[in-house]
């Protein structure tokens, strides 16, 4: 689970404008942070299949947002992918 401070920094790093909290960029950034934390959790709790299912759903959701971003704004997509180190 993300702390408020980690969530705020993830939003701040991906914002398009000052009040942006729901754009695809911000959502991908938040999902990436959650995925990293959940992956670390699953390394120690190997049999936690319910959390594993949530992780798979988050990865699919992030992939959907990235496809949307790539189709609609290629420049923002490439900037976000390089900033987050996804590819």
C-alpha cells in the first residue's frame, strides 16, 4: 500500500498541470508504484494468490492506459515510458 507521501510524489512527477490527478500519465505512474510495492510483497509471501491476482489486474490496467496514451499522444507516451523506465 502506498503512503500518502509516495503517492503525492508519484502524482507530482507525472502531472501535466498543477491540478492534474487523473490523467493517464498520473494513473500509469501510480500503478507503477503500486506494482513495485506489491511485487516486493510477493517475493516474501509466495503463496499470497489473492494479492497476485490484484497484481495481474494492475499490470493489465497499466497496459491499457499505456496503449491509450500511445494511440492519442505519442510524445507524452515516450516521455512517460522513459521517465518511469518501463521499456
